[in-house]
């Protein structure tokens, strides 16, 4: 390798501020919770359809059932200091952390 050149494709940040940290963190989280994204394991996906279903389930669980530490809110209710929040709670799509059973039993309403 001779040189590395940073070039903006999206956004308007200065070239010195361009970083892949956010993307890499998201990919690491996905690999940690979805074994099908990891090569050379027993759960490696051989069929694209199964990989897509596994990725959709992982996204659903992360966004609805996984309380993210950086999104929690400080509260003072007795001994409780923090209110856990999921990404969907942070944007106002839901009001509670869903259980896996709730996710499994939820049926998307059909359009009329």
C-alpha cells in the first residue's frame, strides 16, 4: 500500500473527521448476536433466505427487546436510578422493553 485517501460520499463532514467507527460497532453488535454472520461456525448460513430471516430477527430483537445502556434515562424512583430504553423507545415507537415472547406472538396488522 502506498497511500490512503479519505473521500466523502454522503454528508458534509471534514475529511479529517471521517470515521468508520459507527459502522464497525454496528457490524460487531450484529456478529455478536447473530451466529449466522460469523464464518466457520456450525450456524453459518448456507441459504440466503435463512440468513435474511436470521438478520431480520436479530434486528427486531435488538430494536425492541434489548435495552441499550447509552439510551437509558436517569430517574429517581426509590432505589431505582435508571430507566432502561430500547432504540424503538428512544424514537417513541413503543413505551416498554418487549419480551421475546411478545415479539414472537406479535402479528403485523394487514392493510385494508
